[in-house]
C-alpha cells in the first residue's frame, strides 16, 4: 500500500508523551472523536498568533481612525461641487485672519474669514486657508462661488481645507487595521477547522525535524522559531518559543520521530502533534 494512504502506520516512538486516552484514540481509524484535551491544546497554540494579529489590527484601526477623523478634509464634497459646477466670481472683504496649528513644508497655514455679496444683494460668508502670506482684515480678496449655492465658495488661490487632501493618504492605516482584523479572524477559523478536521479524519504517520530556523518575530523578548518537519515526501512546519525550540533541536539531533496527521487525499495538508500537545 502507498505511504500516502497508509491508515495503519508502524508504532511511533513519540517525541512527546501523550495521555493514554489520546494515544489510544489516535490509533483508531477515522473518523475519530475530537477530545476536549486536544481542542484546548489547539486553542492555546492558536491564541498567541491570533491575538498578535488581532491587536495589530486594533492599533492600526484606532490610531488611523483618530488621525483621519481629526484631520479629514470634510469640505471635500463642497470642493468637488465648486470644481465641477458653474462658478462666478466676486470681491470679498476679509473679516478675520488667524494662524492655525497646521504647517505645510514648515510654513504656517492661515485661516481667512471673509464676506462677499452676490448680484442679488445678499451677503455671504466664507472661510478659506492658505500657506504663508499675511492678509490684513478689511482688505479685499477675489472669491469664487457656486452660482447655484453661493455659500459654497473659496478665496481664489486658496483652499477649503486647512491641510489639503494629502491626509487621505492616512486612510491606508485604518484599512491596514481592518485587513489585519479580518485576516486574524479568518486565519484563526481556518487553522481551527484544519486542526479539528485532521484529528478527526487524518491519517497518522511519522516525521523528522529537518530544520530549526529563527524568525524575525519576537514575543515577550523571545524569538519565534520555525520548526520544519519532513514526512513521507512532504514537509510541514510549526512555530515554537523557548523550551520548545530547545526540545525541537534535541529531536532533530536524535532523529526522534514525531507524529504527523495528514489528509490522505492531500498529503501536503498536515500538522505536527508535538507542535500542539504539551503533555
């Protein structure tokens, strides 16, 4: 019988001892009942990576949301209307000139308040922003306004928003945050389903640790290591920290066989039980 479909492998001298109940259960042919001990171990194994991804998503979402919420150019709709609609020009009188807290290329952004009259004799107010340059209250400026709604207006050569539209670039941060949140939930559900499915319906074989590689990820001042395990003609891996890394290195040096559950229909779909179970 092909090794890819072997449902009754040779007894394995394990890298990690299991409880007698789990040991007996693993020797049963599929489908197996998934015990609570395995569910708990799988949940613990998935907890840290899932939380890391989730909290990264939360941080990006909150910080990005605050930045965009505070600095978002809320006048963008009026700006678009003025840019695309029928416009007229008039003369505005500056009523106030003040400095804002914003800078552009190290130059202060100023807020100019003004009022102007339309041909029907009505007076309208407006606010525009410009970078640098003093404007004395009482002086005149050129104003353009939407003929159908003169309250949508701006000083010519000025803008409606204090910081322009470059702030829209920061939309990438809440988008990244939401992407991390979605991915963390999807990844958790995917790995959980895979673990339950393989325990219930997977075939048991043995594998050997082929490499122990340090990654750039650190949690609680400990580097995460990628433990690669070869089985049959395939390879899978799991991540480990601290003592589990030293243990994996010992298994590699001693050629200690590890338990691998794999999908007989797709043998590359597998998990290493020693990477999940702790007793």
